[in-house]
């Protein structure tokens, strides 16, 4: 835990507050732990790697989204990063001032903006990805390979379940260039 209280203390306090309430304790524990893990991992990555690059977690996520999709409209980048368009504007302004992202007008609609990475950002991404992946491995060290696989598959199922028309989506993903499958 990164807060004032340990995980055990927090879980005990929550359990005491929930006595007699008609709630699904297991669902609450899973979602609460997802939230806590996400925050702890985010803070760990910011402290261990991203501060060296003068990046926040949100800045990193925006770089990642633009790197994955190459050229992407700003509204889609905000959606993929899970942030508002106004937050994206501030993040992109910062990334642009650091020479990492460039904006250009959409070719057919001047109201829309296309984002892309600069050569500097593409070079930085290779280095950053390697360093962040080393931290991902470290964060997951307490889990066996089988547990990591099960966790990845379970989290993917949750994400698919939250997508519109999720009943129409396959739950299994075969990774390109390998026999690896995520269920």
C-alpha cells in the first residue's frame, strides 16, 4: 500500500463498515484491489522510470496511444487514453513543448487535429518500453507464470464485458507472430 494504512488494516476497516450491508463482498474486494493495484503500479512506474523522462503517467499513456496508432485524431487519443479532451489538450501541449508530439490539422476537416510522434519520441519509446517492461516484470514477480496468465485473461474478460456489444466479442486473442493466446 502506498497510503497511511496497510492493506490488512484497510481490509479490516472495510469489513467492519460493511457488516450487515447487503453487498457482494467479493465483488467489492476485487474492484477495490484493482483500483489500489492500478494506483500503486502507476506511482511505482512514475517514481522508478517516468520521472527521468519528465513524464507523468498520463503523459506516458498519451505517448503510448499515439505510438500504437501512429497518426490518431485527438478525440480518439483522449478516448483511448481514458481522459477528457480538455485533459488531453494540456498533456499534448506539454509533450509538444518537449518535442515529443506534433499536431496537424485533419486533411479534410480543419476543426479536427491529428497527433503523431516526433522522431525524438519514437526513439524515446524504444528505451522507455524496455525500462517499463523491466518494471512490469518486477511488479509481477510475486506471481507464477500461470497466475500471470490467469490474471491477464481475467482482466481482459472484465474489459470486454465493459465494452459496448461485448456479447458479440471473442474472449480469446491470438497474439500476432506467436502461438501465445490470451483467453
